[in-house]
């Protein structure tokens, strides 16, 4: 007879003929299976002498980090690399092997995941509904970083607060028409940043002008997409005198467009970026930015996933406005 201390979720899954995720949900009395399946799992747990009290303490055998190929289109140094670094630090400390899977359109998602043979999944960034549905069908426990769905645990930075701080700062510096260059609204962080931007307009009693909201078309080459968005703003009858950008890479590229058109930064148009990338401080003029600790985000998401305590909900990590020359007009 298998001793209690040697019986794992994997043993139970094999004995019951179901996935590890199904075993975990059955033992936690969570929905998502028939009563016949739940009864079968509980019977096997009793027969094998599984100690259910250790369910949340059992360390994963292997974690898989998943992200979408489109994220690389927003910057040459995507923030998701920094999230991965934080995840790797925790996995190394906890001695949990970590795999990496970059998913694109048309991939056979469950086959790709099955080949990696993980126990748990950490999803970084945006996945569309169809991809998420396929990932959920693996029945593996997961945590999301920098994205949000209602039935899983999600960790991300406070995007609303970041955009709110950036926009408010530009108003405090005397800007009258503050624009936003955002990313695709299918991605949750950019939705939240637009909310923060609009909240700052409301707080300042400024009318929201839809023409001042531009977005980066990620189907086009990065520099070309940013330049198009910035030219569109500058060609308005009343162009902006301040810009909140969805990333530092976007802000730096847009600043160059303005300089080539003879505008002075920040005297004629001020900029605040997002993410506080390394190049921001060394650029001339140095770029004001929202500092986000993506490594911490990755570490926190990995710790929650390994601990097994997170099932669903949302946790926000704080952000900080770093003021530099690109926005200082007073």
C-alpha cells in the first residue's frame, strides 16, 4: 500500500484517470466537474491514503510561463521579460523547474502545453477569449500576471493610478490639452490606463476630447505605428501640449517625431511614459515615467502560484511617478 506521505496529486490523477487540475478541484470541493468524477477522485484519495490537509502545501513539480507573441510588438524590450525574471528568481529559490512557452495565433495550445508537462501555469499579459478557453481546458492551476479574468487569481500593477498620476502631473505643469497614446484596448492594462487618463480629465474638470486619444497599431512596424499616432495628434486643429504614452518606448519615439517637426520638449509639448525603462533616464531630455516593478509582479505571481492559496481575485501592486526633464515646465 502506498504510504500517505508518498501519495501525490499526480498519483491520484493517474488512479482516477483525470487531470491534476480536476483532482485539485475535487478535493477543494470546487465546481467544474460531474458528481461522478468528484466521487471517483475522493474514493481514490481514500484508498491511496492521501492526506488532504497537505493539498495547498504540495509544491508544483514544474511551472510553465506563457505569454503571447504580440507583446513583443509594443517594444524592443518588452516588460514581460522583466516579469519572467521575477518568476525565475522565485522558481530557483523554491527549486521548481520553469519552462517558457510563447504562444501565437494558430498554435495547438493544449498540445504545446502538454509537451512541456507542467503542473501549474503562469500567464503573463493578454490572451484572447479563445486562447484562454483552450488554456483552461488543460485543467491546470494558473495565476495571471498583468491581465484579468474573473475566475482566476490575477496580479497586476495599478494601471489606473499610474495614468491618473501622469495626466494629473501634466496638468499641474500647465498643460491645457493632454493627449494619450495608448495600446490596443483588447489588452487589459491599456484599458485601465485609459480609465486613469479619463479620471484625471474628470477630476480636473476638463472635457474629454476623443481626438486626443490615439493608439498604436501593433499590426504595423513599431516605429511606423507610433509615428503615425503622433502625427495624427500634431495635425489636429488644436494639437496637444502634453502626452501620456502607454510605454517609454512609445514616448521616446513620439518625442522624436515632435523634435523633427520643430517642437521643443517640454516647452512646447511635455511627455510622460510608462514602465520607467533603463533608457528613459539617459535620454535627452530625460523621460518622466511611471515606475513599475515588473520583477516584483513576477515574483508575487509565482509565489501565489507555488503556495497554492490563490484561487481567484485580484491584487494590485503600487506604481510611482518619476519626474524628469521631459515634463518639467514650471
